[in-house]
């Protein structure tokens, strides 16, 4: 029963990734594209965690944590670059 639910959630998150990719390509402005990219990495983290649940190993949880930290830092860096024109003052 749990495997069926995991496969259903895989499909839902994959659909969300496709819709985010559409927003990334067709976004009307640059902030929309940045938010779409931010949401894409969050959905990717969810897929990695679901795969870790399916396989029953904790290695994927550590990988998801690393991706979450790098994604947050990269989003902050891109937003700071858009606001100020440089990342390091």
C-alpha cells in the first residue's frame, strides 16, 4: 500500500517539475524564473527523499540535505546579484 502511494506522489511531483520547467522557460519576468528554479530544486529534493523512502536507505536523505543547503545559498546569491549588481561587496 505504501509503495502505491509513493508512486502516486512521484507522479504528482514530476508533474509539478514539468509545470515549473514551463514557468522557467515562459516566465514573464526574471523574478518569476528565479522562483520557478527555486521551486524546481525543492521538488527535486522531494523526489530524492521519496526515492530514499522507497529504497529504505538514509544515504539519499543526506544528499537531499546537501542540495537544500546549496539551493538556498544559490537563490540568495542570485537575488542579491539582481538587486545590487554584485554578490560580494
